[in-house]
């Protein structure tokens, strides 16, 4: 029996401007040249990566970069460490730099701190592309941690400068700052979190409350997706995480349910529209 569902997409969900910029640049060159190399996944969403691969995007790992000569290579929104630019120069590689302006500003601030001999801590996910680029501004000397418990036994200097990956929680950043000060450290805190991302937390709190069920659409690799999913789940226990239409469990929906669809800053709008069409066809 067909279910009469009311389905809405959160108008504020979908790509942030940094991702839009990178994808627009990629599509422009793919149209002209037919192919383009990209250093790492252009966005943490497998469905969008597959769409662009079909257009000629070639995803490469960092160890492949030195083997290329006279090619164009896209730097995604996450940014890159100085070593990448050095290799490109040596190999006559044209870098199509789609680094997000917010990330570039943060890189510059970290480099300035490092050049002034400040000890640097970065609140971020180990191995995340953005964090690797940030560490690179310090010759990999900055201490990265993703949870304050990691610092319990760390030999920290008496004073240091604290930075954050741009997509982390603002609340958590300030909790960490306060806790470190409480532990007796002198902390110079730089809130470098992207407000387009952090403002989504508050928006999603309101959005999740408005519906019987929430379908949260995101790539499994997206850090931002994991955080925003938890925001929705906290407000609405009937929140379900899916990466694509095939993962939707239709048995959780009831006749007359109001369903809200939302996603990460790396979730394409076309994918959320696909989910909406699927739910409306149940």
C-alpha cells in the first residue's frame, strides 16, 4: 500500500561555497580538456565523485603527483601543504587551486604563528586532508588532536596557540580552550571555524524538530556529515543516515509521516532530490 508522505528538503543543506567553487572549476576544465587530475577526492561524497569521474575526473593520491609532468592538477577545497606546490613547480604541473578561502586564511595564520616561534596545537581529525595541509605549514611540528583526552599524558609547553580545523564544533572548541586554561596552560585561542558550517548546527536543530522522521544524506567519509547527523539525532531520535537511495529502509515510515531531508556541506542537492523523489514514490 502506498504511503502518503509529506517530504521536504532543508533549503540550507547542500554544498558550502568552497565545494561549489571547486566543482565549478573542475567541470569547466573537464568540458575544455576532457580530463583533469584531482589530488584526493574532490568532495567527501562517493556519489558526486562518481558523477565527476564519469566526466573525466582522475582522482590521484599524493605519491602519484611526482610522477606527472606538464599536466593540470586540481587542489580541492581542503587545501594543500607547501610540499605539493614545490613538487608542482619542479614537474611543470599547472595547479588549479580551488582551496577554500577560509582554509587559505587559516593556513596563513598558522604559518605566521609558526614563523613567530609559537607552539601550535590543532583541534582536528587525524589524517584529514585539511589538517594535513595545516600541519604542513609548520613542517609537521604542530600537535594535532581530535579529543582532549589525547592531551592527558602529552608533554605540552606552558604556553601555546590553539587552532581548529574549519569544520569542527564551535562549542567543543571553546570547551577545549577553557579546559586547557583550567589545567594551567597559557592558551592563545584562534577561533578559525567556518561560520557557514557552524551556523548549520543551529538551523538543523530547528529543522529536525519540525518533522516526524529525518533522512540525513551524507557520504560516510564526511567529518562534517558525522557531526551534523549527531545534531539531528539529538533533536529527533527518528533520524536515519543514508549515503544513497538504496540505503533507505522504507519500513520505518508510517502513513502520513512528515519527512525532512537534510545533509552535510559535502552533500549534493541532486542526491537529496533523488531521495525526495524516492520517498514520494513509496
